């Protein structure tokens, strides 16, 4: 079905809806959609089959062949055509705004979205408190073959524009589930252990003697990383079969959480490639 075209000349109700979805977490949750800007993000959304509710673009500006192709094959319900100055107001890129913006449906937080392969690699991030760290971690997960990510506890919004920007759109290529409770995650892990032989839960902490390269990661693995300030919660620490740390030298007492997770994911990939 051809998308409905809606022209927006003023900051009317349609414009205000787009704006509030971009800026307000509670409204994103209420309406079940989020705001996306950037060609990489939109390409990943389209390639991975996310449901796009609307595309947004300037009515007076000539579009590139890329943008024309996106709109020509669009399955969105609505195409919003905005005045140039309204696009500038919506965009975070000042005068060099993206040709196309989008409103995308938030998928269900179902664990069924995470494939349970015999060599499964899953990451849990407990109470992420920084958009940049969350986005960077998701970028590393996509680049190092993670099958799915679980976010637990109260933290920054996965669908905030700052998280999306930090991930460079890679978050649309990895299933990410927002857990509603610790108990829910606990029950899911118990279920996975019944399905996957040798499935292990590995936590990260500086309060252990085991170095990350001494652990065996050729088994199906779930890697748990904690909050940037507080670390992994006691409940999740208790769930771990193994706790590991990264060697540190000099005066530092901890690594940035996204950097630490990336290093551990590289070690997991290294072992699996080498067949250690």
C-alpha cells in the first residue's frame, strides 16, 4: 500500500508528535516508536526488517538517488514532507541535516529474538548509565559476533538518539532485549542451560584472581558486564559460573565499561577462531 503523504508547514500536532518522540523517553514508550537520523542507521533498519512507521524529509530540497530509492521502496504508513526550517529544527546535524529521518516501531522485548546456537555468545549489560558507553558496547557486539544483548535494571534508554548515534546504527543488526526484572533473566538463563550443554555465565570484576585469557570461552557463553560506577549487581554476580578480570598496569583501578567489554569479546573471539 502506498504511503500517505502529509505536508507539514508549521509546528502543528504532527510536527510536535515527531519532536516529542525524539526527545521524550516516556512518550517513546507510550507510542511504541522512536526517532532515527542518519543514513547508516536507516540502511541498517531497512536491511534488518525493522518496521518503519514514517519517513520524514524536506519538501523543497532535491533528494539523492539513495534517498529516492529508500522512499520509492518504502513500506512506511506515512511520508511527512516538512519545510526546510522544520527539518533543521528536528535534526541534530545543524545545516548538514540528514536527507531522511524516520519514526520506527519499538519491537517486543522477547527473548525469542535471541538465537540460541550451539556456540551462542550473549552479553548482558547491567544498569547502563551512559548513552555513549551503551552505544559503543553495542557497536563492539555487532563487530565481534554477539548473538544478542540483554539490558537489565534502570538505565539509559536504548532508543534515545544519543545511544543510536553512539552505536553508528549497528544496534539494529543485533537483537537487544530490555529485561523487566532480575527474576525474568534468571529464569531465562535456567531455561537456556537446559537447552545448551555447557552454557556458562561469565562475569567481570576486578575482585578475582582469574584473568580473562585463563577462562575457556569455546563453550556457549553469556558475558555479564556491570554499571560504569557500581559494577555488576550482587544478584547477577551470584548467577555467574566464573568471574574474570582484565590485567591492569599503572595507577588505574578500572577500564571504561565499553572498552573492557570489547577486550573480553575479542578474547572470546580469539579463542574460538584458534580453537583453543
